[in-house]
C-alpha cells in the first residue's frame, strides 16, 4: 500500500538485509500504484539500489533491460522459437526475423 517503507531507517534496514542475504539480487525497484485498475505498474518507479545494470542475452546478443522492459523470461523457449523461424526462411542470405510480439 506504499506505507511500509515511508520511514528512511526502515527502508535502509530492509535494503541492508536484502543485500547481505540475497547477493543474487542486482537491482531492486519500488513501483507505486495505488489505483484500483487492471494496470499493474504505476507512473512512478524508484530504483532502491542497483549493483549493476540488468541485461539479458539471446543467443550471443546481449541487450540492456530497464524496470519497465517487456522481455521473455523463458530464454530456452525463445531461442527454440527463433531457431524454428530461421529454419523456415527460404534463403539465409540477407534474411531478417523480427519478433513483433508485444505481450498481453
């Protein structure tokens, strides 16, 4: 509800706990949305800490992600889908495959 981390001391204790006990977390963001709608994210997102920028890799191509990025979490399936699409191309010369799915 947005009220639990209002106190700076409480927030710092929480962040210290996360950093010390969960080193696999490289970025933590807080998004505030108090609206009663079907929209998940609110207009304001605050980065609480960022150890390193978050990036993802499909095949050998790495790209940066932001808090609001839409990305495929099942990379194995993504690569399988792309390989299938590439295999269906009539020729491999100057061929492009564009993933235009934007999510639902």
